[in-house]
C-alpha cells in the first residue's frame, strides 16, 4: 500500500536525522539512501494522482536533497 511505503520513508528519514544527531554520519547516509530509493521508486512506479500534494512534495524533497548531496 502506498501510504505504508510513504510512512516507512518518513520513519527512515527520522532515523537518519537521529543517527546524524548522534554523530553517526555514515549510518545516517545509508538510511537516507534507503529512503531515497523507496521515494524514487514510489514516484516512478505510481501515477502522480495517487499521492496527495503533501506526500508528493515530501517524496520530491527527499529525491532533490539526495541528488543535491
């Protein structure tokens, strides 16, 4: 279910931030990378109309941030 996958992305992002806050940047980057892959796959494999505006903005922000870094 899409909402479950979006929730898992949100959880991964929160975990990534927590790890970064504790000085574990390598682990944080790995977790953020997992969130990126899920976010990218969600957008690529589903019709955009299946997402709310907030969900789509959230997923695009993750993708943009990952590509920027």
